[in-house]
């Protein structure tokens, strides 16, 4: 079964998160969406953006503060940068919110389905038999990302997957389930479904190796 892009060919979902009803021999193992707060932080870098605007506001207000010209002078010195900061942060948060509301990840006993898109909805079917590896990146409070490395010649354009894609893997994009809750539980279900579907045993790293892998991923992925 090749990777299938069902495109924006449907306005009504016969089954939530899916462009068509599942066959009788297929069932949902897990279904979820990105957490808006964690997505805003990890994918849209809203915390870094907030720090950036804070530095700009302080830089604009510093001359007035240093001269001690009064409260009104400080307000006048930041009257332009503060609204821009609020608009910028609000826009990024709204983008993360809309992405979270319109993104649905579905794991069945045979495939991973990614329903993506705020304006134009597209769905990608990723058969478990074409998943070569899955990398779990731990975030905070049980949230995390699961990146799928695909085998075969089929490719999905990086821009079509964003932000549900591993950063900086442009030539060979890797679909990623971003900012999902209980990521360890989901990864266990994915491993079990992959094992049952392929008939192969998944290689499990030791606890120390797993921690080291997560540490390296945090250093290299730049998310």
C-alpha cells in the first residue's frame, strides 16, 4: 500500500479524522490532536518570540528609564513596539490554536492517518509496513513528538506536512505527530500495532540508551 494523499476532496467526514470509513478488518488504536500550548511552544517557538519582544521593549524603554523622565515618557517610548508585540504573539498563538483544532492523528492497526490543514484539508495515509523507524522526542508533562521514518520511494512535500514534520529534514521529510499527550503510551501502541502488522519484532533500546537518544535529539533537532 503506497502513501496516499487524499487531498481536499471531501467536505464531510464519514468518520472523525478520516476521509472514509475504515474497512471491517481495521480499527482505531489511538486518535488525538496536538496540545495547543505545547504546540505553540515547541513548533511555533512562542516563548522565544515573547523573550525577543520583551528585549525590544526594554531596549526602547531603557533611555527613558535611565534618564528618569517619568512614567509617561516610558509609555511613549514603547507605544509602537508594545502593540506590535501583542499582535505578533496573538497571531502566533491563533495559528497554533487553529492548527491544533484542525489536525487529527489516527493510529489504526494498519496505518497512521494524518488529517492536516487549516484552510485546505488534506489527509495522508502512512501504512505501518512502510514505517522503517519511529523516534520519540520527550517534551514536558508527558507530551512529546513521534517522528516516522518512511521506507520506499514515496515522498511527501515538507510544506504539505508542516508543522507535522521533523524540522530541517527537507530532502527526505519525516512525518511527525507533534505535541501529543501521553506520548510514551502512544509510542507503545504504535510499536505494538507495527509489530502485529509487519510480523517483525521492534528493537527496544535500553533505558540509558533511550535517555541518551532523547538527549541527542533535543540537541540536534533545533525545535
